[in-house]
């Protein structure tokens, strides 16, 4: 990975030092309703990180926050999964392919999540990487399906781990 791109692990020990900066520097959607929803979800993920219920991975490019993904262990229909609790890309970087990553930020972060889940699967029982598309948005569902996710049930999309 290029030296200008860094992936930081945020957990209950260090999230407080990033909380204000995350909320103040990330660019949310230009639509006020969507921006409010995105900010609210981020605030909730920060709380879950503080409570040690999820781990947040923050992607920085040239010392700017450009995206994040929060992961936790869960089960869906009695199947053990790694759950994507939140995937967020700074509005200015959405749908932009970064040369250093050879991918969009969302694809890079999901690839990181898959790799992480595959490593964990070597140690514990695990079947899928799962996510719940926000508000069951058709646009998001199509986007995730293009990335290789499949419908598990009415609400959840999954990628089966190898």
C-alpha cells in the first residue's frame, strides 16, 4: 500500500481521540436528510466502538479521513458471521477509484473485511461476511451485489467465505 494510504484500527482504547475529528472532518452526503442519517449512524458506531462491540477501521489518504468500516462478530439465522456494522466513504471520494488502491474505497474496505474474515475463519467457526444495506436501499443492494454479495434472506446480504 502506498505510504500516503494508511488503515488505522480504532477500538475502545483509542476511539475517543478520534471521535470529534471524525464527526467534524468527514464529508457527508449533500442532501440534508441523508447527511443527517449518515452522521447519526457514525455517532452510533462510535458508541458501539467505545463499548467494545465493534472494531472500526479508518482509512486515511494524505492524512485525510476518506472511509471507514466497522466489523463485529454476530450470527444470522444461527450462522456465525462477521458483520459489517457500517461502511462509510467520504462524500468527496465516493465512486472514485484511487490509483494507490487500484479500487474504489468501498471495494478496498470490503476486500479488507473479507480478508479479515478469512483469517478469523481459520481459528473459529465462521461462514459469511454479512451486511445489512441501510434502509434496504435498492441502489445499495445493487452496488453490493456487483461486489459479489448475495441475498441471504429478506434483509441480509452475504459473501460466503472460502
